[in-house]
C-alpha cells in the first residue's frame, strides 16, 4: 500500500463539501451540540475522566 491517491471529478467545485453535507442528521433521543458537561463537575472530570483518578 502507498500514500499516493487521486481525486477525480469534472470540476473542482464538485469536490468541495459543505458542513451540512458532511454531518449526519440527529437521531431521535440525541441532543444538538454544544453538549453540557455531563461526566463530572469540573473540567478535569470531563477531560481526564471522573472515575480514573
């Protein structure tokens, strides 16, 4: 395998995707971002794990 690849299309504009085209729709029960901190009371709990200290 190599790291070489090509993108091919008729125009450059067809290869540019918008944010709406890249994001999947929210499923029932999902809440839209930004999400509140639910994993702990502090930044350390959220980013480092509440039960891992």
